[in-house]
């Protein structure tokens, strides 16, 4: 049957072809589980809380399987001098020259008002948008008359999407 120049049966047939098919919610849940299964989160180094009064660097840390890092600095005590400072940087190692380049810098710590926890997120699509590399290390510098800081550092690596 035609109304004017429109074939009603043809219009119905075309509309039926464009109807979305129902989705099996279990299939969607299974796809989400599979995506999550490819994401790994590990604590790859945890420097225990300790009193530190000298500059130092950590050992090299293999981060080759991670595309994002979250680094936590927890300062629980600072010595009694008013001029004490703590600077922490995350450095990536150049595999050719074996030299290090800074990829993240923490805000300088001074006298804490209670415990301070600071963190830096490193990797693509993070505020610093840095490429991590294969090997990193942590480097800290203490400053002041007779500086002492009690702090711990935790690095968490995330791989996958």
C-alpha cells in the first residue's frame, strides 16, 4: 500500500533493520572482567620508615612492566631546627648512557604540622605526563643545620588499561 509517494511497507522494513538488538548483560560483565584481569597493580618498593640525616638514592627499580606509577612520601618527624628541608625526586635511567633524568619532583618538605603524606602520579595521561622508562630510582636531599627526617617511601606500579 502506498500513501502519496511513500511505500509504508518499505519504511517499516527499513525501520525494523535499524532496531538495536538486546544486549546480554552477562556478556558485558564478562568483557569488563576480562579488561580488569589485564590490569595489574603491585607495590614494587616500600622503604620502611626510618630516620635519615644524609642525602641518598635508592637502588635501581625495574618498572618495565608498568605504565603508571604512584609514589608516596610519608614524613612523620622532622628534627628541631627551623631550617630543615627534604627534597625527593623520581629519576628515570637512560639505558644507553646510564645517567638519570628527573621525571617527578615532590614539593619540598619542611617542618610538618603532624604527619605529611604527599604523592606524585607518573605516566601517560597524568598531570606530569612523563614517560616512565625501564628503570627508576628515588633520590632525596636533606638540608639545614643538622637535618633529620623520619620518612617512608612507597612506589606502586600499575600496568594495563
